[in-house]
C-alpha cells in the first residue's frame, strides 16, 4: 500500500563516467546533473519498491523540478533521498534531495505514475521498425 511518508534512499560513489565532462552536460569534473537526477529517480523507485499491486505494475517518471546546488568530485559518496508526499490515484509525488559528505547538493520534486509494465513496453516496442 502506498502512503505519504514512505522514504527511499540510494547512494553511489561518483565515478569518472558520472562526471559532467564525460556525459556532455558541462566541462568540469564534477557530478553531472543528469546523474544527480538519475539518483533521485532511483530513490523514488526505492520508496515504492514492493508496495505496488502485483508484478505487472511499475512506475515511470513524468516530471522533475530539480535544483543542482553544489558540486561533488569523483570519489565522493553521494546519497539521494525521496519521500512520497502525495498519492493521487496513479500519480505519485516525491520530495527529493541529495547530499555529499559536506552539504546538500540537490533538491526538488519528482512525479511518477503507476503503469502496467507490459502494456507500456508493448506500446514503446510498437515504435520500432517493423513494430
């Protein structure tokens, strides 16, 4: 059962492949914003893991409003946290934030929608050549 207050957390050590210079989102050797967003999404997924109605259900991200507040270099452990703040039918709203050992590095909100995994994958696969 999904209820506001559920929390998910993930952590990762910033690797070279996660740096802005490597992913093309900037020229510095700091955690790339796309990776910050990915960690926040993973935390939101963790908050609802095992709480959906059956194995056919999953969630997909539909909206993000994130501020990247501070840089984190390679080798630093970063932690993302998501708290479910609203359940509106299939729509889920999360408060997301991220930290390195020194400070808050990101914050914002994230929305996900509960979907039938098979149906959504079939719809996506229909866009392939010959699909």
